[in-house]
């Protein structure tokens, strides 16, 4: 079932003409005639959950915006796409930016928003240009601006270019960044829905979350909720990379067997090698063993049950010859580099985890390092302004717990027995 | 590009127009800092102290704020980069797919380390985090262009083209 990626294969799918020829912007028109409250209800009923990582129900989040306040309300569309392994939002911006814009109209109208910012990571120059062109087309057609589709509803869309900082994907880091500051997250509460951008109520949603809205309005919440499982409704774009035959972005209805999905859609493990492990939801998600991946289903509940998470849908496949100690050294280096530095447990913890894992990788570690790692992780959980600290500690704990023998082997052998490169 | 001093720094006509549009897009002037820094970097090549002071003056904010923001974000360059700025991804999937080997190859072929720039100013090298292109790893970004599924062969072709003064079209490689 293709909802988000329905147009990806069409020629010139990024243009207004092609989007409209496929029925585009009918949902926005319909929403504008429904009344905002009804749209929010519909999205709540659809069960749509945020695709940026946390999986929070979109309609419920919108409901947290206080009613009748004498302040503007803002929408921030999160297109920072920084979670390692994730490369789906760029496909939406590249191939179907009008679906995103239509979703923005629907969300904005529902919540009473008149200015939406799309925060795009700085590297996505091509995607920014594509999306900007689509925004310009929408303005020219009267789908954005002071009188959207003649409804009297006003909406402006501004594209804000990031400049290289993973932490700006965190919703309050993102808000700080739009305000022209360093992207250092804010303590919560207050949550952005109450005090967000420019101290006003703000909705932050991922590109893919917003892009699901046109379908929900067109086809109805019930249709959407009938797809997937009761708690994971609809479809999701999965970014599949690593040691698979056919890496790429695949839209998939929730609830299928995790491993069958990888075999059927992505061709299974590269070169017919054996599967060692899978990262199910971006580098922040705890690793799954091959057995866990074989028994999991592709939905929020099943992965939570396995102690991991669906996250941003970024699946990274590790074959038997991948060194998990090296992989973890890369992961910890990344988080140490990206910690914004304002919380000591995160700043120090990410730094030490990387030092210790690196020393094991190069053969200079000791057995007591393994418990030291777990102790450091313990100190990093639940003690900081944002969850980047947890996002580092969670995978580290899981790699060391589930694949402890590989770490021990590095320590006793004084180094690695795997090839330096697997791809 | 000629050397700029604090007194002579100013947005050119086109960027001034874009700057004015940017100011109108945000409800607070300070929020225009990131886009203004992008404009400045585009025009002046890097964000020197003088350029930062200029941007700060245009936004009526303290120069130290512009300085702090320029230092926080990795894509803002305080020093000039090469005419071809090679950004090699070193994150998870790319490292699985061979970016380490590419790194050694580039270092050797161009004669610089990450963070370095060739004396003729042609190349600079930076190791970057996940570029959001892991399905086509390993990935190299040169200036604003992505080159995907990089092999040593393709890497050679890219460098060769750059040495002749043009960034190749990724499709043509
Ligand atoms: C360190 C960190 C990085 C994040 N990066 C992203 C990102 O790149 N894109 C994204 O949509 N959400 C990201 N998030 C999640 C956002 O904070 C937020 O939950 C999300 O944008 C909300 O949208 P959703 O409810 O539609 O998923 C990140 C969170 C953290 C803690
Ligand atoms: S947890 Fe880390 S990244 Fe998040 S605010 Fe604290 S120091 Fe910054
Ligand atoms: S790991 Fe290199 S692009 Fe994602």
C-alpha cells in the first residue's frame, strides 16, 4: 500500500501539475470546509503517530495547543533528518513536495496556524530548492498566502535552512535554531505546544507525519486506521541500508514480519551472508539480534516489546562479518560530537563512552571496561535536558549486553578479527 | 576573491534583496541570523570576524552572538574552504560500505588530512556525519552536490574533473 510514496515513480512528480492531475489539493479543499475541530478529530481517529522518532499521536499533540490564546500559533515541520540511517524525508521533498505542502495547509488550518516553518538540514540544498519551487507554485495558485483557496484562511510557509547540527532535529533545539540561536534544547515543561517558537504555542511535526494528512482527509480516518495494527495505523517509510541486497526507501503497512519485510522488499542480506543483527529505528535504537529480528513485527508495539523502538524507521542491517565493536565506536563518536554540551552527564558520558569503546576496538581495553560502560550508561539515562543522552546510552547498553562476547573477544585478542570493510 | 575589511563589507545588491526578504519572513529580527550568515558565507566565502561583525550590525545583535552561532554549526566556515570542498561521510552505513578506504585514498591523492586545504586552494577535506543518503553509501558531498555509491574509480574521476576546474555531473560518472 502506497500512501506517502504514491507519486514517487511518476514523471515530474514534484510539479504542481502532476500532483493536481493525481487528485492533489482536494484534501486541503475538503479540510477547509470541515472546520478545524473536525479535522483534529479526524486525525485523532486515524491513529496517526509521529514519524520523527518518538511516535507520539499527532492529533493528540495538536490538542495540547491552548485554545483562544491571544498569540500566534506556529507550525514547525521537522526536515532536519539527522538520525543516522534515515533518508526518507528527502525523498518526499524531492519527489512530492506538494503532498507536504498540502499536509501543512491541513495541519495549519486544523490548529489555527498562520505561519509554518519548514526546518531543512543545511546539506539538503537540492531538496530545499525543490520545496521552495513548490511553495512558490502554491502561492501563485492561491493555495498559500492571505486567502488560501478563497476560504479567507491565511497561511505563510517559510523554509529555514539549518547549518549542520544533529541536535537541531530535537524539537526545542530546532525552535532555538529558527530563532537564530545555537540549537541547544530547552528544558521541558513547558512543552512547545504551550511555549514554543517566539514564546508562542508551537506544533512540531516530522515531514512524513504531515505528508500522511492528505490521505487521511481524502479517504477518511477509518480507512487509514484499518491499515496496519490497532496501535500502529497506516504505513511508514522505512529507510533500509547496510548489508542488504537492495538498500532504499520502502513504504510498508505496519504489522508484517520484520525479517520477511527485509527479505521480500530489500532482498535480504547482501551476498547471501548470514544475518548478525539489525538496527531497527536509527542509530539511537537498541540493536536486535538476528533471532529478535526474525520474530519481531514491523510496528511500534512489537519493537517496544523487544526493548527497542521503531524510531525514524531507519533499518541498518549487519551481516555476520560486520564488527559490532567498530560500529559502536562510530556511533559513540557521533553522539560525542553532537552533544550540545549543556548537560554534564551527556557531555562527559558520550565522550567517555567513545573513549572506552574506541580503546576496546583498538585492542587496548580491559574486561572491567565492559561494566564501566554500563555504569556510565546508567548515569546518562533520564538525567538531562533532552534525550540525546539516552539516545547514546540505549544502543551502547544493548550492543554490550547482547553481544558481550564480541567485546570480550576484542579484549582478549587485543584487536579485531573481522575485515576492515564489509560493503 | 578580494580581501574584505570591516569598512568595505556589505551585501551586494542581489543578497541585499534576499536579506530584506528574509527579514520580512520572521517576526523577530534576530531570527534572521542563520539565513543572514548563509548569505554572508555565500558572498564572502567564509565568516571571518569582520564578516560576523557586519552581519551582527545588520541584525542589531551583539557580535558575540553571531560568533557563537557561527561556531556552533559545522556548515558555517570561519576559514575559507577549497574551491572543491570534499565532505566524506564517516557515519554508520558509510563506514560499513567502505568510507574508511575512501578517506585514505583521498588523503593520499590530494595530500591533505581532514580539516586541511591544499596550498593551491583547490581542495579541502572534511569528514562529516550522516548525510541522509545511507541507501547509496558511501557518500561524498562536494560543495553542494551529492555523489553516491562512491568507489575508488568514481572517486578518481571526481578528483580528475575537479583538477580540470569543473565539478562533474554525478549522473555522468
Ligand atoms: C537528538 C534528537 C534528534 C532528533 N532528530 C529529529 C529529526 O532529524 N527529524 C525529526 O523529525 N525528528 C527528530 N527528533 C524528534 C523531534 O524531537 C520531535 O519529536 C519530532 O520532530 C516530532 O514530530 P513527530 O511527532 O511528527 O514525529 C529528534 C529528537 C532528538 C532527541
Ligand atoms: S542531553 Fe546532551 S544534547 Fe541534550 S541538551 Fe543535554 S547536553 Fe545537550
Ligand atoms: S551514514 Fe553516510 S549518508 Fe548516512
